[in-house]
C-alpha cells in the first residue's frame, strides 16, 4: 500500500468517490446487466489502483471474456464482431497516450475490457468523458505535488523576505529528479462511464446545456 502523506489526498479522495459511485450504480441499476457488470469491474479496479497503483490483469481478462459471451448471447456471430470492434476501439483510444508515457498498461487494458462489453460507440463516448475527468484530476493532483508545494513555499518566502523588488531575481529551484505526474486513472475511467450512464452522450449533454 502506498503512503506519501498529504500529496496522496487526491488519490484517496477520487478513488473513494469513484468506488461510492460504483456501489450506487450497482444498487440502482442492478437490473441492467451491462451497468451492473461494468460498475462491479470499476469498483474493483478503482480499489486496487487507488491502494496499490495496479489494475489486475485477471479482472481485465474476465471482463473481456464476459463481454464476448454477453455479446454472442445477445446477437450471435454479429455480437462477437461487435465485441471485437469495441475491444479494438478501447485499445486504440488509450494506445497513443500509453506510448507517450501518459498512462500505464493497466489503464489501456481496462478500457479495452470495457470496450468489449460496451461496444465501439459507447466506449468512445466514455473515453471523451474520461479524458475530461482525467484532465481535472491531473490538475488536482498537481496542486498537491511535492515539487509544486516546495516551489510555492520558496516563492512565498521570497515575497516575505524581499518584497516585490525581489521578483526580478527570483527563479524556481530545479528539482534534482524530474518525475512525470502519475495518478490512478481507474477513477477517471469510472467517472467517465458513470457520466455517460447518467447524462448520455457528450453531444446530447452539450445540446441540453445550450437549450
């Protein structure tokens, strides 16, 4: 389990919120097998990603298998094709951010697994919502990052000690080690899915906001 003090507050806050939402949808939409299954999956991966910074491969594999079985049961051979398209869509949408180092392999596998269950159209909508929530979560985690806090304290100390005239000579100290900002992305994926379930497609939401 990871413990880094105050800077991990957003990790536990967003993770716990995502898990509570998952439990809500498990109860509220228990008659909808797709929502029930996806919510259960998201609860599990949010718990492991928040506490251990990992998403179990077994959970992804089980959801992929279930997704194919469900789609085949619903639509036969065409359902298998639909599950495959959803799986490829989920893989492709997160592949570029993964190759650029912006997220882990577990996040890619999780969207791939969800795509198998949801299909290509819905997983694309979930991806858009997820990107929006991911950006907001990235900003929140950055505010609690140790380097940012250290720089702010140095900046505040400069103002207090030398006044505004010291600003022209002030430089942020360079960190001895530059590490990319990393945070559990399973919560962003959960928020994206629940936003789609609650609000519908992003275009529908935008249209509603303009009326």
